[in-house]
C-alpha cells in the first residue's frame, strides 16, 4: 500500500491509540502530525495525561500481535528495553473462587509485561522512526472546525505551552484524545446529534506499589491474577513482573474505600483476597516508591459508530470511542486492534474515488466488532455486583452460569482452556467458544462433575 489519499493527517493524542493510528495511516499521507498536550521525555516516565499510568497495565496477546503487524520489530525492541516475556498460561497463575487456580499449561502464546510508560515509550520510538510522522508535545487542542463553509478539510486549532495559538489544516483528523471531546464539540457546532452513550458505573479504587522481587525466588509464576468472589468479595489482586527485576502489584476495590497509605496497610489489604498468594509474595518485599492511587468511576462506550454519519474528515478512536474498566487490562489492546482495523480499511479504501469518506465509513462500520468482545467480557464481570450502575442484559444470569461452566471445563480440558485464553486475549472471536466441539467438551466435563 503506497498510494497517497491526503496531504496531511492530524492525530490528537500521543497515547497508545494515537501512536498506533499514526503507524496505520503513515503510508497514505504526505505528513502526519501528532498533537500531545503533555511534555514527552526521553525516559519511561508517567505523565499527567495518563492518570492511571502508574498502575498495572496489560498488553494482551491480541494487542501485542496488532502492534507487531503495524510496527515490525516492536516485540523485540520492547524485550530489549526490559519487558518480561510471560508464557501463557505456564507463567500465569489465575485464581478464581469457584475453581481455585487454573492449571499452568503451556499454549505457545507469549505476553510481554512492562510498565505502561515503557510500553508507550518503545511505541513512540517506533513512530519517531517513520519519516513522515512528527509528534509535537505540549500542544493542547482547543477545537476542530471547518476550514471554510462546505470545505472538505478540517482545521485543528491548538495552544502551545508558550501561550501561542496556532492551527493546522488536515484532510483527516483522528481523535485519540481519550474522551472524544473534540469530536463531540464539532458535532455540537455543526448542530448534529451527539452519540448515544452506554455507561457502567463501577466506582472502583486502585492502589499500586512497585517492589523489588524478594529472595528466595521460589515462585513458579511471573503473573498472578486473583479474581473477586461476587457478590461476597469485590476485591481484585494483580501482581505482574516488569522491567528492572521488579513486581508491580495492584489491588482494586469497589465502592468507597479507605486510602492504603502505609505499606503495612497495603499488604494487609491483600490478605482479604480469595487466596493468600499475593499476600505471601509481598511479606518479604519492600516498595521502591510510594503507593499510588487511582479512582475509576465509569466504563463508557460512546457510540459514534451508530450515528448516521460523522462530519467528513474526523475519526474518533481508542478511548475516545470506548473507555474500559482498567482492571481487565483491555484498553491498550483494544486501541492497537482498532489501529490494525484502520490499516485494513485504508488498504481497501485507498483506490476508491473518495478514500477519506470510504475510510471513515468503513472504519465506523466495523469498529464495534473490535470493541464488543472486550466490552462484554468486562462489563459482565462488573454487572454481577449489585451496586454496579447500568442496564443489565436480560441474559446476564445465563451468561454468568455459562462462564462458570467454561472455567470448570478449562480446569480439566486443555482444549477448552486454550480456546478460553485465545478469546480472552482477543486472538479469536467469542464465537469460538460456541463452536460445536468446544460446547461438547464443556458439556461433558460439567455433566461428569
């Protein structure tokens, strides 16, 4: 793919979504400018525009594969920078109240675990190496508007840190701002309807510490995911190996929660999980920095894809479309897969008479298929809790029972276990779990129980 469809594309936001979109679009625009409001440093450092950036992040196998396709060599660069390879599910201890710990089988699938700042930094390095892409930090976007009445192009007005206001004209504006405010404001200015919004109120609080891995190292895992026991127990625990020979450890609690400001209080909180695995691992550990906190109120899907049409030349992506509960580690991978979709649609649209319009329409027609699976998986888990705010699907109880049957089967049947892993990591569609041979295996295990 090498035919140009436009002179300039402007991307709002240099997070995972914006950077991935730059890689997807680069072959078809003369110039791509990424406008980022934060300062960007040459080190892997958290930044204010990513308030949850100091907490545990997961780059699922499907997200990692998408980034590797868009940026060949990304995996090896991330490993070279210190990311920890984790074999699924051999190196991962997944704990659930009804089945205990899932078997640690080797399915030939690999995760790379690292801090969010490192994942983003290495991706930014790959983007910086693309000749026609520039990233402009400390540029806060003020508005997206029309260049002139009836004009096809868009103008992005932004303010620099110095206070100077500037503008850029663009054939395409990709809104990876996180909340979709530039696109929503444009809709308002044009007198168009806003998108419907689906919200799931979780009211969760996260507390995270980074620790040196203590000696002796007798663990047979690199990652621990300890699930809650709804509705009795609502706390999640995550321990993951990251760069610099450290663990990043997060506990997520629902509802009003006391801040875990002291190390002893932090460790004690893990003693209330369904197993003592993380608590025991931390007893001889010491934090290398202070305990970090983050509050998350609402998962939000802004259904731009349901609008009859978008203003020409504007495309929301990643968190601007859908913001997931971060405890499930789906946001970065969804963003990467959306960029992968953007590249696929671009390849089909480049030769059409109006490639920009075709790109918009094609992407918005298919993006729900990328979002639906992780959204359903995460919101189903959240909606089990009675205090979660949001409309519950009529089949919620049946879905919960089916999930329990799936996990029971996964314990004893490696084929079911692998299928469940591949769907959970966005490598396969959820329909895979309804394939006749998988359904038969699930039924046989549960009938014998």
